[in-house]
């Protein structure tokens, strides 16, 4: 945790918060703070800054907050991801938040196992929990938007073309395609497939919506690694 | 598992192997192979190719092997990594093998907790197990070398300068440094610090050995994410 994120409900005054949950435990056990110490904090959806510990007890801490710093810029990106397996999904939410992706669309694909859609990790509270871990890591206070699209074709035909307008549309896909471009100077819409990749029909449909295949070499990367590698190349 | 890796001990003839362990389970439960099916295989430290299932029983499978394909090229890189915490270490071994790093040096640093050096994940067999998972993911058959350097100063002063000769020497480090270069055309020696970063004394010593700090922006990345992001930028 490189940044302590504050919820609206934590505030007892404009510049005071009281913490009682895992953040208190973390402050005490990892940061080992004492009264008077300073911490980096951010208000979820708002500014970042510092907090001074006013009071520290077994069950709660009171902090005085001063927020004046803008959060870091997000990437100019919409990331479209075939739903990963549940264990990977949790880490992908963290990675996406850490890397500064502002909008994530989770979409179905032929090679996504149906059971993946049943995971409790897709509940809004579970998604938010992982995104916050990612923001705490990166020192960012703004949650990415996560959109869930359980049907591939209506999403790609009806909604993706509008999302894609005015952006560089790319699909990360192994094969005989141009290499992923580097250091692009405009917004990107990037789709990344499931384990085993998109099927040709899906690549066709993504192409009609404006997304062209690019590759990262012959090595097959896990989804989480592919997300990081493609974003580090593009921006 | 995108590639089934074969050990010397699996061979019962020049072109025949018998499998009995997790690879057999994986073939049966994930790939659901039948007699006559083909699989991608690689010989550890050797060529890659295909295998045909000759015999399949509850406890063992016999495969006929044909190996003629060279493994993918490695990156022209030595990666020096402050020892990550044990849970992260396992994933880092996989990532390093997947990304094609040929040589990894795990080194001590002021901010590496002493207890991390006690982890069973540093046993040679445990390292090999994770590297193989990473190679299976990427479709590569050549294990990276892993070197363990428990003392920072003797390594950086006495051995790093020679490793670094003729390469571009870089340290990934957040701060007011030049951005990490892109698409470099020569071998690289790259050092990545622990959670919390290198201390100034370490940055100084790495600099004297020929490694100059570069940064990836203001977001703080987990070690595994930083490794992937820096390699995707550099190569």
C-alpha cells in the first residue's frame, strides 16, 4: 500500500477521517505509524495529499487530511478484455488500476469458459476491492470504469464502433501480423483475447469494428503479462 | 501449458518418452488427449516439435517425439533483481522465463527483508519448477540461468562491472531520471529494486558499476509488473 485511499464514509469533517478496517491494521502493522506521523492519502475519485495521525487506538485512528495534489494522468485507452479465469481476473483488475487504464470492458469470447461468468469476483464490491488494491499500489485515487458485456456480437457490432471512433484500434493476437506499435501519440482501443486466443470469426468481427491485429512476438503470454507488455509498448 | 516440456529421464528411446506425473494429468484433464492425438513438446535445453500419443493409460502415457524446431530467441539481457518477497518471487520466476530472460541475478538490498532469504522457493528444485511453468506458458525449452548473490556490495563492485561490459546498463528507479529507452539495439544489463526502491547508496554503487537510473513514470509498479513493463519497453 503506497497510498491510503479514503472513502466518503471515513470523513467526520472536511479535513478529518476515522479509520477502523484493514487500512488501520496496515498502518499499524506494516507502516508502524505513531501519533504525529504523516502518511500519503487520496480521496477516492478526488485529490491526493497527506494525513497526520491525530489519535491511534486499538480499534480506530483519527487523521487530519490535507489534499492538494492531482492524481496521475490515466492512459488514453479503452481496454477490451476477454473475461479471464477467476484467479487471473482478480490480478488483472489490480494491474489495470495500477497501470492507469481508465476504462475496462470485459467481454465474452468463444474460448471463455461459461463457468467464468459465475465467479463472485465479478460482483461490484469484489471488483472495487481489487481496483482499490491496484490504485493503492500505483498511488492513484481514481477508479477505472468496468463494463461487463456478456454477449460478444452485440457488443462488437453495436457498441464497439462508437467506442473506437477517433482512436487507434488494435487487437493483441499472436500470428503473422504487424508488431504492436510503440509510443503512439493518440488514444487507443485495445482488445486482448482469452487463453487460447480469439477465434478467426472474432478477429473478423473486431476488424469490422475498427480493430486491427498486432503481435508481440512468438512467446505466448499470460493475460496479465500481455496487458502490461502491450501497455508498456504503446504508451 | 502451451508446450509440454520433456526431461532427459522421460526418454526410453531417442524418439520415445513415457510420462507419469502432472504432465500426464494435464494432458488428460485439460487437453483431453486420446491415442493418436498430437501435442507440442520441447526437450529441456534442446529443440521443440511435436509428439503423437501412442499409448494412454491411467498411470502413464507413451509418446512418439519429433523435434526439429529451434526454441525462440532469448532477450539480449542480464536482469538483476533485488530479492522479492517469497509469494512474488515465484511469479517473477515464471514471468522471467516467459519473457525470455536468459540470465537472472537475485541480489540483496537494504530494503529486502532478511527473512526473504530463508524461503524454500529459493531451493534449486523450487526455482526450476517455476521456471518450467514459465517456459511452458511461452513455448520455450531453454531454462534461464539464475544466480543468487546474497551480498550486494561484493556483487556490485567485483562482478557487476564485468557482466555490464559492452551492454547498456540501466536501473529502473522512480524519480527525476530520464525515461526508460525504447527499442534498444544492443544488449542490456537492467537492475530492478525491491518494494520501496533502492537506497541512494545503492543507486550510487550501481552507477559506478555502469548502471544509470531510468524511470517509467510516476506510478509505482509491483516488481512483477515492473519487470514486464521495462522489458516490453526496451525490446
